[in-house]
C-alpha cells in the first residue's frame, strides 16, 4: 500500500478520535455546570440563571441536545422563582420538545410535571390536571412510581383549591397507594396529612383528626420534623373548631416550638397568632396579648399583611376582655387599615391576572389563526390523499375500538365472576362455621351435658370407695374441661355477639377476653351506631380476629391500639402494636397464612391495606373499606 495513502488514513483516524474526545469533554463540562446548578437551585436565582446560560451555549456549540434541554428547563425554574410564569412555561415547553426528540421519557414526564406545577401556581387548575395526567401516563410507562405519586399529590392540591374535595381525596388516596408500594414512609405521612387537611375543609373534623394523627405518628416514628409544624397547626385549628381548647393549645404549642427550631418565621408568626386566638377563647387575656404581640412583631418584620391583620384583630379582642377599651380601639383601627390594604392588593392582583389572561388568550388566538390558515392551505394541496388516509385510519380506529370494548366487557365479566366466586366461597365458609358451631353446641354440647349429669349421679350414688370416688372425680374434671373447650371453640367460630348485637359489641367482647396486664389493649370505635350488612361485619370481625391473634402469637407486644372508624368516606381500621416489627422490604419472609387471609378478605370488600413496620419499632396495619350508600 502507498505510504502516502496510509499516512492520510492515520491522520483521518486520529482526527476522528480527537473530535470524539473533544465532544466527550464538552458534554462532561456541560453536565458539571448542570450539577453545579442543582447545588444553588434554592439559594441564588441570579447565579442559577448565569450557570444555565453557560451550560446552554456550551451544549449548543457541540449539539449536545440533552444538555441544551436540561439548561433550558433550569431557565424555566429561574423564571418560576421570579414569578414570570409565561416565560417559565415557554422554557419548559422548549425543553419538552428536545427531551421528546431524544426519547428521554423520564425527563419528559418530569417536564410535564413542571408545567402542571406552573399552571397550579397560576390557579389554572384545569390545565394543572391536564398536564398532570400526561405526566402520570408517561411515569406509568417507565415505572417511575415516585413520580406518579408526586403528580397525584399536585393534582390533589389543585382539586382542593377549586373546592372539588371528593376528587381531591381520591387523588390523595392514589398518592398514598403509590408511595406505599415503594414504600416511602415520609410520602405516606404527607398523603395522610393532605387528606386530613382536605377533610378539614369539608368540615369532617373526626376524619381530619384521624388522618392528621396518623401522619403525626409516622413522622414521629421516623424522626422527621420538616412537615410537623403544618400537622400540629392543622390539629390545633381542628381542636379549636371542635371547642377542645386544651388540646388545641397543646398542639399549637408543639408546632410553635418546631417552627422556632427550624427558623420558619412565617409559620412561627401564624402559630403565635393561633395560640393567642385560643387563649382569647379561654379568656386568658394577658397570655394572649404576649403571644399576639410576638406574632405581630414577626409578621411586620417579614411583611405578612394577612397575619398582621389577624393579630391586630385578636389583640383588640384581648384588650376589650381586660376592659382596656382605648387600646382595644387602637388595635381594631390598625386591623381595619391592614384589611383595607389587603383588599386593595387583592384587587390589583385580580386586575393583573385578568390582564395576563387576556394577553395570553390573545396570543393563543393569533397562533390559532395562523395554524388554521396553514392547515387550510395544506388541506387543499393534499385533500384526496388525506381523505383516503382518514378513511383507513377511521376504519382502523373503529375496529380497535370494537375490539377494546369487547375485550373490556370480557375483563369486567371475568372480574365480576371472580368477585362472585370469592363471595360465595366466603359465604360457604361462614355457613360451615355456623353449622359446625351449632353442631358442637347442640350435639356434642348436649351429649357432654348428659354425660356430666350421669357422672355426677354416679359420684353421688357410689359407695364410700375412695379409689372409685377419685376416678369419678377425675372423669368429672375432664368432662368439665371438654365442655368448656367445646363452648370456646363454638364461640370462636361464630360469636353470639356478632349475630345478635353487631360488630362493635363483638369486637369489644373479643378484646375484653384478650386484654391482660401483660398486653394492654386500647380500643376506639367511632361511627358504628348502626349495624353494617352481615357480610361486611363478618369479614371485618375475621380481619380483626386474625390481626390481633397474629400480634398475640408473634409480636411480643405489651401494648396494642385498635381503632375502628366509620365516616362518609368508608370504614377505616388501624391496628398498631409496639412489638418486634419486621422489615417491610422483606415482607414476603413474614407473610404467613394469617396475613394472606387478611389481604384476601380486604380485597373481597374492594378495600386497601397499608403496612408500616420496622424491626423493633412495632407494626401499623391501616385498612380502608369503601362503603356504597
């Protein structure tokens, strides 16, 4: 081969290697800038904007599309922090196009979430739900369960904001189910906290307190305090609304201590105000003045006019309670000034929002007109071909729709058959239990009673033979023991209290038999004044029986708490012990027949079950059964 030709090949090869190495170097530098941006994302938006620009221009020069898309999305974050929502959406949309072009599904899903978040901040809740559903669909495709949960949480917040509380609760339940499957205890607690807040907005105080208390327990078990001030503040407000002022003061004080330790000045000001309001209701005027003055001082420092207004209003009430009407008037006057200022700000904000909405709609209309003109032009050029393609697509879609409808009907029919079969199996099992219990009581029980009578008679009529007397007395003892054992088995198989008095009475009777100094049991039943249908009562009793027996046999617990609550949303059953616990990541090692029976019975009632446990930290079993009225 010609040496000159070989030399040219070598030069070409090394040039390609250098180019590839240079591309890798550029991409590495862009990735480093993006990583640097993540470290300052919550601290300095100016620095963040500069880093994003540097990363974008460097990625643009080398056509590194992932780096370009990520840098553009960071620009969207900067615009979001600066409340420039139109600019933020524009950046996120541009980044979305690039992520879709390179097929990065994870980043596409996260960018959909970013856009949904902006629309939520703009109070455009319809579009929040629209983009949230897109994010969920993409997250489901790639198996990003945490991402799905985060989006369900955002949509729950949006539904709450537009006062669609039932839908909000549904989204928060889906959020809870997603994060429970990971499992992520922090997110589970957050979902309970959000459900509690929503029930609070609905005026269902018992349900609100129940879920907020569940959130509190999980946060305390984990030692996580970041969200605790919110939980304590909401519990304080709930107990205040329920006129349980001592409990309201206790929780508000806890929240205030945490807010102080975390340096959350706005939350601190709000909690001082809430504490002062509670103390006014208790007529502790001087203590209220101390806390309300502190609230007013902090709110004035951070410029929170809403809290300033509420603190002045409560201070006026405190001084009026002390009979110092001049001071009361002064604070009432100051409250009126803040109220007028807030009203003026709201009017200005509303006007700005209307102006922004008008400009956005105007731009959208212009874009729509241009799109329509382009579409008409293209339609004239390709009308025949388009009609043919449209016909083929229409027929294909119709065929697919027919297939999917038929397949869906088939799946539903199979599901109905499975549910019916499971129901029949359960009913057959309960009938067999009743039959055996009846046979034991009426058959074996009568025979044992007769035997006892005859042996007693033999004992009384036997001559004074010590050996014979001793043998008969032993026989009597065995017969008594057998009779008592037969009665216990019969009662366990079908308790009379369940048949006669209902679930609440039978559970109390069951717990009373197990409650001992060695293991104390706390029972709380709410909302079961009226009886449920027979099947639901039977299944719930069996679940409680199985769960409690598992604790007694395996947990080595000294304390067991059982709560059974029925409200508008359904039936909530929680069983918590302080026993051995287990690693839920290895739950398959611990799921014996008992836990599998509990899961199958919950599924029969279309319910859900959450298990939170850790070695040496006890176990929390949370079951929800929907009711259809």
